[in-house]
């Protein structure tokens, strides 16, 4: 699918990204976005007939078996925690104050 990179698309992307670009930045981004889309269009043209899908790009990779393992004891898990209280980790406040 060929996407035309133009002023209209750039203004829509600016709005979606909540950014404002200068005219010079918009020209640079249009050029870069065109190159990126051209690259993906080239990938789309690659013939993959007969190629088996891969779960991992490195052949022969092995994942560990998914088996139940003993958990850390609470005391062990809290050994290196800088702030804790009553067996819980004290993190930064997410509400102003």
C-alpha cells in the first residue's frame, strides 16, 4: 500500500503526536518518513514463498522450560530495597503533595 507523504498527512501526524513542527522540521520529517515507508515497501516485495515463519530470529535458540520454581522469600526480596515498611516497598508518590 503506497502512502503519500504530504503536508496534510504531516499535520495529521503532528496532531496525533501532540507536537508542533516548524516548516523546516516538517520538510525534514516528510523526507525521512518517505524513506522509511519506501524501505517497508521494498520489504513487502520480497518473495517469501516456501519460507517457514520463525519464532526467534536466531536459529537454535532455546527458551527455558516453563515450570514452577520456588519464589523468593519476602525478606530476601526486600534485602536491597532502599525504602520499605511493614514488608512492603515504599515507592515515589504518584499524586502531587
